[in-house]
């Protein structure tokens, strides 16, 4: 019998690193959603399946970043 283990995990994460800032948006089923929806509008950022990376805040459109975060927060857990 296979038992499924679950645990709580964050939906939104923020990490500062040597190359800039990474915002992790986890739990989105469609791994292309962030890039398709926000990639061209966000500015100088790399957008992958679950991460938005940028050098400084002035490089991106903060409203677009906020929209991406808000999208995840408003989804079912």
C-alpha cells in the first residue's frame, strides 16, 4: 500500500543571491504559465516555470511582479 506524504510548503519565496533577486512562485500546475503570461511584460528578468530572476527592482515592472504573485496567492492551496 502506497501512502502519500504531504507537508506544508511555501507558495511564494524570495532569495537574494550574487546575481540579483529570485522570486519563487510555487504550486502553479502549468509550468509555462509564468513565462507566457508575464515574461514579455515584466522587463529585464528571466522567467521560468516557477521562478522570476532579476538583477535589481529598477529592471522590472513591479506591477507585473505583483500580478504574478497575486495570481498564485489567489489560487487554491
